[in-house]
């Protein structure tokens, strides 16, 4: 769940995981594709630093 500023309706909307249609990523970023509440297709990029790292026990 994240907040996205839509490029179509220009509103800041809360996007739920159920809206996300696809996830793409590189080593440093994640890109979510979804449909805004207004119906416009959107993508949202976030840094992986935003994702809480998982501690790996040695
Ligand atoms: Zn929108």
C-alpha cells in the first residue's frame, strides 16, 4: 500500500495491493503498474530502500 500522485486526476490517492497489476524492478527501484481510482493507467516507482530490509541470520 502506498500513496501515489496520479498524472491524470492529479490527486494523491492511496493505492492498495489489490489494484496493482504488475511489479517490475531493478536492483535499486521497484515499479508498480496499476489503475488509478479515476481509471487512468499509472506506474509508481519507489526505491528499494523504502522496503524494510529482511534481516538474514548468519
Ligand atoms: Zn487518477
